[in-house]
C-alpha cells in the first residue's frame, strides 16, 4: 500500500509554514487520539501516521528533502531509514501535543533547562481594616501592621549562604517538572526534589533555610480616601508576600469595613437620622437642631401637625462620593414621642385636651369611620 502524502495526512497545503504544520498536527493529534476513538480500530495507526508526517515536516532539512524527492528521500540509501523512527513514538507524540496545549498553563517552557521560573512570585495578602463612619467621611492616613514574609537580609533573598549561585536540579535537569508514563499518556508532575523551582541550593542560608524570605511584621502607611464604604478594596502593589528566592512580591489588598454609627444610618452616599420630637412640638411646630456627620449642627424647621415618619432633607450633608462627584444628602426622620410617667396634673390636662380635640385627629376619625362601615357591611 502506497504511503499517503504527508501534507494530506496533516490536512495542510504544500509549502505550509512551520506554524501551519504545527497547528495541523495538533488538530489531527487531538482528533485521532485512540482514547477519543474507541469505536475506530484504525485510530492508533492513523495517529502514528500523523506523527510520522509531523516528524518530517517540522524539521527544515527533512522537509526540504521530502519536498524534492517525496517518500523516496527516506528509502534505500537516501535517508537512512524511516523518518518517524519505525512505527513512531506514540507517547512522545502525545507529550508534544500536551506541551503545546498546556505548557503555558503548567508554567513550563519546552527545551533543555527551561523549566519553571527560578524565582516564584509571592502570594497576595488580604488585610481587613475597620474604620468609623466619621473616618470614612473625612478620609485618613492610617498605619497598619501587616504580618508577612519579607526578603531575607542575610542572603539578600537568594536563599543561598554566602551568595552562592543555585544549581540545576539533578532530578528534573532544571525543568521543574518530571514526566511519568501512564499507558498512552505522559503525565507531568512538579519535581519533588526542587518543588518546581528547577534549581536547588547546596548551602542554604541559615537565617531563612533557603527560602530567601523570613516572617516579619511590617508597618505600612495607608491612605484611606473619603467616601469609602464596607466592601471597598484598596490595592497596594508589591506590598504582599515576598517572592521565593528573589522573586517579585505579591500585592496587598485592604478590605474596608465601616463600623455602625449610633446616630446615622448609611445607604450609599445618603445618611438617615431618626430624631425624636415631643408630641407638643410635633403638634405646634418649631425649630430643632440636628447633628451632621462633619461634627456640625443644622437647624431644621418642623411643620405644625407633623406625624411620625415624616422626612426632611438636608442637601449635600451626606457622605462624599468615593471618586468625586459631590456628596449625598442627609434625611431627618421624625419620631413623635408619647410622653410617659405623667403626673396627675398632666393627666388631667391631657384628658381635657382629648375632650376638646374631636376635630384635631383627622386620620383617627377617618380610620374609625372606615371600621364602622366595615362592621355595618358585615352585618348586612
């Protein structure tokens, strides 16, 4: 049976570029993998055929010979044997596909000694910071103490004693990962000797045990902008955990939580304040002083006949917007207070007032009128 054209095997045009050859091979390798074609007994043979084609076309010299002489370039005395090495190395072929597809995700680089990055980035850190509503209103500069890993001063973050240079790991040859054969698959795992670093330190620093960093509490000055609220996140670049063996530091994320206030409730940029007023003040009207979040006072006029729940707005007396754009409003909500612990004289006066106030309670009159109609209707 004559051999198929290598370009046809990979589904690419003659004269295809290196990238096109690679893409064609990757597509065929995934398409023809036996594990995905259990109902196709020819899948493995077709996969090996694709591997053989790839072995020739990915090599510039073999490709040039194939383009000129075809399959004859590798037969008889011209090519020194089959291009794919007999039946083709199935596991090696799939390993190449695995590297192409997942190499970046696994942190590896193909080629001798590439391996993982020698220095690993430090972890990001989270710090929860509580502030008062007044602090959230005005903003502040605050010093926080953050427990973290910092670069070791003894070895300057290298992890090696006396500044010695790390050497390639003998187990993984500097790759940071090792391969294990499992049937048709070649599985990559983090090297157990160097923990994926690709290098080992023969004489580790005594201060940090070769880690290049030590645990230490740091004092940081943080600028809290005006207008923050619970859930606001502040990022401090490079202020997280120091990297391994001189790697870049992570970031520090500060999450703000604003404490509840005794007087004010917050909804976004608006503030709400419940203000109790006496029954007589609500009935007669008048002026009252209310506090504002900036520590000041505002005079509010209460209209005569005000009921509980009535709201009045103080414009721009709320919280500032976090990124500019003015400030919210403050809403005063009245709570009419019923007097308690009355004296005998006060009770007499209230009773006398009650007797004279038949037309002074329109809501009560309307309600009980509706109740009477309801009961009459039920009787009917």
